[in-house]
């Protein structure tokens, strides 16, 4: 099932050939605050994200975050790297498809009650499809539906919404929220530099 979904997503993108929509850039770096709300202790920390266009229709992207879990005082690192495909649907709207490898890792830690917990590491993949648009000259937004799965955790569907408010052609404020099936959410907000 996993391989079929990945292959279907890639095959759906192959017949198209165009460049990015006007006002949409796949060359950026952004950093800022991130927070994860789950059924249990929440966590927060910082994140760094970036993307580089390697062709008018393809880009490479990477995300990294480090967060500390509330009440437990343990850090966890989360990152993903992948490739994206964009196809112009209209002058200001792109179809966006992304495939990524993901990993999350913690070191061993001691709970407030003195119990020693071994660290863990889990990896998997994600697939996203949706639209990325220059809504106005100063506002961009995207909406993506995704699926993530791995050997060490069950697969989940999720939605991702994001926006950038442009202050100059290169600088903007970026925000992103990922809502996982079951109600878990991950938030990001920070400055973005695009070129």
C-alpha cells in the first residue's frame, strides 16, 4: 500500500510540464518558533526550513526542529528531506506534490519521578498534494493533504495550511499548521527570506 501510494503520486505528476505560478517561489529559508500539541504533554522549540528550486518544476526541501517536551524536560529532534513537484494550474496557482523521508529522535532521559527512559528513534516517509498560490501581491498561501507512515508508527492522514505575508519582495512572515488525523497539531511561525 505504501509503495503504491508513493508510485501513484509520482506518476500523477509526470505528464505535466510548466513553471511555477507568478508570485510563488520555491527558493526560501525560514526559521522560527514551533509548538506541538498532542494527547499528552505538549512541546515547543525552534525550527529551520528551506527549499531550493533545481528545475522550473522541481525543488528540494528540508525541515529541522528541536523541541522540549513539557513536564518531562526531554528534547527531541525532528527532520525531513524531500523532493517537490509543482505544476502551474493558473497564472497564480500551482499544483504541489511532495515526497519526503522523515526522522524523529530523542536521547535517553529521566522522568520527574526518577524513572530512566531509553531514547528512541523512528523514521518513515510522507506524501503531500495540494495547491500553492499567490493570493494577492502580498499574501501567499497553500493547502495540502498528506499521509505519513513508518516502521515504528502507524500511518496517519493530515492536512497542512500555510501562509506568508510579504513585507518586501524577499522578506515575509510565514505561518504553518499541520493537523493530524486524531487532533494532534504542529504549529510554526517565523520570518522567511525568498529569492
